[in-house]
C-alpha cells in the first residue's frame, strides 16, 4: 500500500497494490500493522456500506460524542469525497481536502476524528464502504451546510444537477455556528 500526503497532513490517501490479469484483480484493502505504521494507530469497531444515485450529496457530518475516524472507499461508481478540519487548535482548522474515490482508482481516504466528512456522487450510482473508529451516535451527529461560504468547498457539481440532500443536510448548520473540537 502507498500512503499519500494531502494538504492536511492528518488526512491520507491510501492506494492499494493491485494484482490483476484478464481474470480480474486482487488487492489488500486493509492491514492493521501497515495502517498503524504509515498512518496512525487505530482500532475500527464498525463498518458501513451505502448506495447513492448520481447527484446525491451526503454530509458534511461529524459526531461531537463517539467521535469517529473513517477509512472510506468506493466499491462501485465514483464520488468526490471531502474532509473538513473541525479541530480549533489545528493549523488547518476550517480547511478542506477533496479527493475523487472510485471503484476504478481503488483509492481510500483516511478521515481522522475531529473532521466533518461528506461526498458527492458523480457517477450513475456509487457504493460507499467505510470503517469507523467508534459507533454511530445519532444524538451527537452534526451536519454542516455543504455550500457554506466560509468553507467554500469546490464541489464538482454536474451540469444542471443541483445536489440531492436529505432533510438533515438541508437544515445543516453554518460552519461558524457549528460545534468544534478544542
């Protein structure tokens, strides 16, 4: 596996080594020792799998309790994946990183605890799989508006295709009003 730095040092792109021929491919997507040595020591306790259609935007989400680090990847389709630093004492507080993740490029993104996370589907459909370092706690979940002007995320919106949002995401908080990690 190859661990690639991003503009925010704690967020990492992970590229697996892929072995393939005309029959298909094989790749190792996770190994505890390799992840701990090249990224950070973590234990994952939950894995989730979602499917979304073209133009769906999920996020920007984080939890103020049971704070989750997420190791995310796409097993079908393609998304633009975003991590936003919500750690007040961090030199990259309020900055974001965006990466295309797809079944084709097989990349993964490590989104540490203390970050808001979201993605936008750019293919017809996308299946999204992610490991979490803590359990889902809906009572502690926060959603920040995807189009917050302070963050100014450069989402690659499809022509004539405004994002489709959940009610929770439509009612998201402004970045400046959202709780932060001290």
